[in-house]
C-alpha cells in the first residue's frame, strides 16, 4: 500500500528539528508546535434541488503573537483537519519570514465547488461566516483565498460579516476584487513572488534565467502567474501538469519548444483545468499526470497540493534538475526532503517561495485602512523588494551557517516568533 503522509506531522517534524537546533525552551516549543485555537463546525446549505447538505468546516489559528492571524480558506473535497493545522502553522512562519506584522491561521471547507452552482457556493460562504464571524475580523483573524476560492467567495464572506456587524470593515478579508477593496497585483502576487525568489536564487547560482528550462505542476492562479513571469524573463517552460476536470485525471501538457502560459490560460477553466483537445490543437503533447517531474529541466516548480514529492517519485527526477521551487504549501514529504538535500538540489522552501500572496494581502489591508489604493506598479515594486530581501536573508544565512535552505528559513521565522511570544510574556 502506498505510504500516506500527514501534513501536520510533517510541519511539526520540520519545526521540532530547528527548534531543537536553536535550543528553544520547552515552554515556547510546546506552544508553537500546535495551533492556539481550533474551530470545527458544520454548515447546512439549501441546495438548488431543495435538499439540505451539511458541510464540515474549519478555522484554525496557529499563532497571533506578531499580529492578527492571517491565512486563506480552502475548498477541497479531501480537506482534513490535519492539513488545515499544518497550513495554519506554515502561515505563521510565512508571515514571519517576510517580516510582516501578522500571525498564522487557515480555514477549510470539505466541498467540491466544481460541482456546486454559484447560488450554492454563496450560501456556503455566508454560512461559514455566520458560524465564524465573532472569531474573525481586521484586528483578530483575516481570511483570504486559497485552493479553489477566489475574490467572489471573499466578497460574499465580507458582505455576510458586514451585514451581521452592521459596519463596513474592508480589512476583514483580503483577496477581494479590485474596486471593492482589493489590491491591484493581488492576483499575480503569489506566482510573481515565486519567480522573484527564483530569479534571486539563479543569480546566486550564476545561472542566467534565459538559459534555464522548467516544468510546473498545477495551472491554478499561483502556477499561471509564476509561468507568465518566468517565461517573460526568458525562461523556457517545457511542461505543465494539471487536473483535467472532464476526464478526472491529471495530464502533463508538454511543448519542447516552450509552452506559452498566455495561450494555456486562454484554454483553462477557472479551477486551472486545461482543455485537452484545445491543447492538442495548439501543438501540445499530452502525457501522464506525473510526467512533469521526469522532464530533463533545470527547475521543478510544484504549484499544486501537498505531498507530491515523495521517495517513490524521486528516482524519476532528472539528474539535470538543479532547483526545486516549492510554490505549493508542503509539496515535499520529510523523507523525500532529506534526499533532495543529499542530491544537492537547491531548494526554495514553500513558506518563503509562496509568501508573495500574503505579502500582497498585507498591502491590501494597509490600503484598506487608509482607504487609499496604490497603482499596480507601486504594489509590485513593494512586493518585489520584500520578496528579494526575504530570499536573500535566507540564502545568506544558509551560506553562512551551511544550512539547508528550509532550515535557514525556519531559523529566521522561529527566532522572530519566539521573540514575540517571549516579549509578550506568554512563555
Ligand atoms: N492562501 C495564501 C497562502 O497560502 C494567501 C494567504 C493570505 O493572503 O492571507 O499563502
């Protein structure tokens, strides 16, 4: 039987390793290796056919010592409480590594929005907030989009919150549509942030980006914008793998002369599923779902879900691969991680690599507080500066102390969060 991985155990093992190395005291360690608050609840929704369906939902706050808790809400049929726990913990480290004054949280609803009407999704979002409204808010816990959620979901949630509280609180949630309290650049932010890190990484490795090739898993929001910026900077994207919603399997779309993210974006649905027939007509080869990771490329970018890089698939990774750019949260299992390190592959760890999304969410909150919105160039400039600095700090520490990049990122984040919980007098 294939081994199963528990993302929360993975997140705890990563934390324990570095906390022990830093000799974090037992009190702080006990506090930080688990979430501070967990909410689990049910949401009854009247479906279009007149029946009532009951959905299970979570909101988990890992830590708020550095500021209001922050993190997205995922819609996924296989969501589990342990995945949300792990993701909430990674949000704390993510906000700390880019040094924004926010803590970490995550939410999830076990559902499949691909099979639900707009009305059903709206009632689900409003039901989520009806249960949760007293535990979220601009100074308490600030949700955002994540896997299979978008600006429309955020607006329904905001509207429900404001209807209940009777006031306007645009900073209660981020990832809102532009013109309704959203920030320009938020859509691009996570994917662009991935490539700002990658660009710095390649500079340090003295590899000109325009001589590199890459393969990417996923074609949702993060993957699409990472692909767009990577190719704009001259990189050659060889393959894109994504879930096909019609055939219910994943495919890898390959074009050895270089995939065009813009043309692929034009033939995908809003959940990132690329139309197979249209791709074939555009000259793409259609390969098995996991073929993306066996390509002879310099850079692998997992930008889908957790636990994709396991020891079972490691032998398939080409000797040519030099950089593993973790755009998804938790894509590498701990046992595979040890082997990635041994193989000398340069790692850009997830909570650093994909921190561009939450950094822009923070800018969105700042703009909402002022009720004054910046032009897109200004947002992207600030994002680029924040991501470049965060990457360079982690890279320099890794070089100086001969640390694996993941451990170096943890050292920076854990030190910042431990300092916050101690200065507050919590431990
Ligand atoms: N869901 C995104 C993440 O995993 C963004 C979170 C946010 O903007 O709060 O980082």
